[in-house]
């Protein structure tokens, strides 16, 4: 993206973090998790299907990232949300 807008990678990363409070990688990861939460709430898709749909390399990586962000696994999150 830095090349697309004609700035150095370092400048892009610094400006991105300054405007969003996160690195580009962290920002994308957070958006993936937000999308996954939405899918868990609104669909009957399996956690594995949601993981791949949201761009995670594996369901175990998805579960690990989800637990770190929300303190519970995706299926437990869905159960709690629906009760």
C-alpha cells in the first residue's frame, strides 16, 4: 500500500499507527475478528467455516486469536450470545 500512495513503508506504518492506534497487521487482525463475531451471531456456519471465510489460516489459529481477544472460544461465545 505504501508504494501505491508513493511513500516509504516506514512512513506508511508510522502514519497508519498514528491514525488508527494499531499497526496495519493488528488492524487487519482486529477487523477479521470483528467480522467473525458478526458471523457467529448471525449465521449457523461452523467455527471452521467462519475462520476460513474471515481469512484465518486454520481453525486452531482462529480459536487462539479469538480467545486472546474475547477471553472465550468462538463456540462458547456463540452459546453465551444466544442464551
